C-alpha cells in the first residue's frame, strides 16, 4: 500500500479527503476528535512544503447548497488548531478556480473546499465531477477512515485519476482493526450506531463473530426494535430490512453474542421539538412521536455491562492502573444525571473532548450516545478495546 510514509510528497499540490463532519451545538464544535486525527498527516505534508487542499462533507445537504451545512465556519478552528495565519477557503470545484487558488497560495498553506456534498456528483460518484477537481493536483491522500465505506466520488473516484496514498489516521485505523481481528481479546464490547443498518450489514454480521456483546444505538436500533414488532411511531427506520435484522440477531444468539437494544427511550414529535419531550418504555412509544435517544434505564444497563468487563481480572491487566481507576469512577452507576450533565456542559465549554489523556471517558453511555451519533466511538475506545497489546 502506498502511504505518505513510503511515497515522497514535496512541493506538490495535494488533495486530501478528510472527515470534518464534526458535532456542532449552538454554533460550537463540541468534539474535535475528527480534527485531531488528521493533524499528523496534514502537519507532515505542511512540513514538506506542499500546498494542501482539504475535501470534506458536512451533514446531508442532498446535493445542493445550504448555508446550514457550509464548512466555512470551521476555517477559524483549523487556523487555531494548525497554528497558521490563514486557512484559505474555496467555494468552487471548477478547475479554473482551483488553479487560481493554487497560484495565490504559498507552499506550506492549507485551503479548505466547501462541503463536497453540495454537488450531486459526490454521492452519485460522477466521474466528470471528480476528474475536474483532480486536474490540478499531483497526488491524492485518503485520511477519512470514517467515510471510506462510501461509494462517493471523493473516496473511490479520485484514486482513478491521481497517485493515491493512505494518510496517518487511515493507517492507524487499519492497524487497529488488524490487531483486533488477528488477536481478539475477550471479554469485549462493540458499540455501534448511525441511522442505517443497510450500510453496515456485513459489519454487523462480522462483529457477532468477534464480540461477547454488541450494543446497538442510534436510528439503527429502531430497525431492530421494529423487526421484533415493537411500534416505534414515526421513528427513523428501515422497515424493509426487518428480516436482515432478525438474521443478525439469530446469528449472534448462535455464537453466544449478546445484542443489547434500548429498553427505554426519549421521544419527541420531531428532532427539533423541545416542548413534547417524553421518556418511556419502548412498548409505550406514541404513534406521532419519534425515538431520539435512549433512556436512563438503558444507559445504566450499558454502563454496567462495560463496568463488568472493565473490572474483570483478565481485562484489567491490560490497562494502566491510572486508566483503570478512572474507568471505575466514571462507570459508577450511582452517578446522577446532574453530574453527567455538568460534565457534558464542561466539555462543550472547552470546545474539546472531555479528557484527552484518558480515552476511557467515553465508556459512560451519556457520552457514548453523543459520540456514537458522530461515529467517533472507535477513537475514544481505541486504547481500551483495540490497543491492549501496547499496555502489556
């Protein structure tokens, strides 16, 4: 595999696919892990005096411009994170505009493209669209592991027109997966979310072979609940995949893999509704409401599952004592809702992850729900669930 470590990239125009689909609340970036993960690649290429252009998506604008999904707001954060005087911004994907921007930039500078999903050619993998973008670049780098499963132009199209390399974070994720698959250690827990199971069918089947327990959250859980004839009201759901969901559950049962689904939920009339929020058992979801979160009972159950795993003798030996004590503290089931709310608010105030020194913070489900929704859980759990061998 060609990577930025075995391929010389100096004084070039470099196109990098990254994932800047960061969580935002009231205009504030609440978690910067996706920015942190791309730093090694970008800093290395900056030091090698390249002109760097970042391609990313943000939200689901459905192939058209929407100010709500513009990436321009993140330029100031990138400027701060990379300690540079300026982050260029380019709204156009036209080759002539790209050439003009390249001409105006100095080597060692960064330019961020506007949200690539504003163009319908991204999600349809339009070869003409991505070829137009690639014309003025010398090399393409994929450093967007979390988006690499998609058949989109910036993921699978660009490598057809440019020499293509793997970035540092992509390599790190591949390394983690390899070590986990080749050297699985139990007990272990997989936590997976997102809106659809259609894009994760193979993944879910494979997870049943490697994990003792699989926790399913996000909109994906609704499909599993619906498959069990639970009325989920107006919730997001892939009803045509009920048979698939049942087959995954059957396979898990045959392999003694426990699948954990919500027992209670938080509902509302819609995702923006704050006046009719309601907590209830999964059997009492109103026909006109939708599931937007798990309830306290489910949070406690998941915390106890993780707590039991973390406190097992075999697993504890793989952790540093400091991390073990921290995990033990934050998975304490008697922690009050107020305690977690204050912790969450503090993380928002700092505009960063709660405790970067200890990845273990995310094992408490109140934080896991936040991270699952943005597919960041794998980075937060990396040192516990995947990189055990580094602690032995």
